C-alpha cells in the first residue's frame, strides 16, 4: 500500500533526537520492510505546551494550509491508500489526517494514540475531544501498552483497538557481547525538565546510598537540563561518573556492550526504547515498575522492577546486580534473547502488516 505517514508531535525528520522520533522512524522502517511505500505527508508539528487559544489557533491555521496543499498534491488520482498517524495525544492532536482521510475516502490508522479523562482538566478538554474523535474514526488504533489500550477503551468503547509490542531494530546488536565491565553501570537519557530530570534525581539518590560499592556510571545523553543533572552527581567526582554526551545511534551498541547493568528509574516512561537496546546488548535492567516500563522488561527475568518512588529499594536492586555475577549474567542472556527473538524490527513488521491487512486493507 501507499501510506501517508504523519507524526504530529515530532516528524521523523526532526533534527532533535528523542524516543518519539526514533519510534516514528522504526515504524516507517517496519512498514517498508513489510513491502509498503511510505511518504512523510507533513512536517507540521501540532504540539503546544499549553492549551492557550493563541498558540492553538496558529497551529489550526497551518493545519488547514497543509490540508489544502496535500489535497492539491494528491489531485489527479495519486492519493495514498492509507493515512497512518503516529502518537496523537492531547498536546499534539492530528489536525490533518481525520478530515483529509474522510475527504479522500481512505482508511485512517493511529499508532500509540493516548487519552486520559484526567487530561480534560486544565483546559485540555477540547483537544482531548479531537484525539478521541480521531480514535473513533480510525480503522484501527495500534496500542503499544496496556495503559494506552485501557485509556482509549475508556474514552471510546466502540473504537477498534489492537496491540503491537514495542520494538527496535536489532541489527546493531547481532554481535555476541563479551562482558568485561561487570561494575560499570550505564544509562541513556535526554537531560530535560520533567520526568527525565526526576529519574536522574532518583538515580543520583540511589547511587549515594551505595557509594561504598565499586561502581562506575556511564551517562549517554545531553539536553537543556545538563547543568542541573551534573550538579546532582557532583558529590561522586569524575572518577565515578563518565559523561559521554549525545552520541550517534551507531555508537550506542558499542557503548552498551562495554557495560554491566543498565540503570534508569524510568519515571513516567511510555515504555523506553533505550531499555530494549540495553537488553539487546545483553545488559540486565534496573528500573521502576511504573507507567509503560513493564511492557519492555520482564521483572525477575530480564531485569528488576522496583516499587515506584522507593529510592532505597532501587539502590538495593542495583547492589544485587553488582554483587551477584551469576544473577547478572543469567538475566543479561535472557534479556538479549527476549529482545532479539520477540521485539525485533522483523517481528514488528509482520505484525504491523497483518494489522493493516486485517483492519485497513483494500476491501477490509
């Protein structure tokens, strides 16, 4: 099928790296692997940090211009077979696809759409209604987590929902890892306010509780909260913390292969692509049992999930990895099998193709 792909939060071509951009690119890769032709239909970012009328009105005007441009672009019989929208939610609804798909008489599909009744507070109700209307219209809404599926089911019981497990491209992790740094902890995360900063704060607090252990932490990531993050870890000194900054995707596998355990609390994580990359590299994970994190880590098998907000429990879980070579090795091997066998691009491509055929294929 010829698929028009749109990500209202962040285009796959956006210059700033993030999990959203990475998953958008992974979805495109999976669709292409399944034999579909993909066109990124629009670069319009519909995101606004607040629901204030001024900012939303400006986005609405640009969305109408995009609809006119695309209608003109596809005039003459070369319209797509399907509109595929990745991650519409209350701060970044799809203001183009639902109307355009209806006008073109083509199926509309969402992936990782989210809705929550509590988001209707604070002025977001109007934008939430746009999201849920799009969900109702969709031929299928592809959900990555149980949390998202439950939210959509609550907001639109009549909506068509299906599951696709979070996945990564495992091609960079085919080489068998040779563990040489069992005391090296690794984390990958952007440095920005909000949940990311809270996770860094919890990690720093947990490591302070186990300062007597012979660990060394490698941090991959950068961002506007860089100074705040570094200040949180200043107590440890340069001999304990290795600041690696932002790295290219091609470098990440090698850096993970040099680690022993992946540590990231994961406050508010939708699921966390980096968790899957770490496991593909053979690293067990220590995270919190919160938000969508349990969707990508098997507690007690590929890592340890601790109670949300319990810094002492988190620190104890890290110690168990540092002190028990056999536990760490067994979990690391299980983690690698889990991702390579169940969460690969190839597995996702087959599932995604089947969902499109079943719900939105020609004549479906």
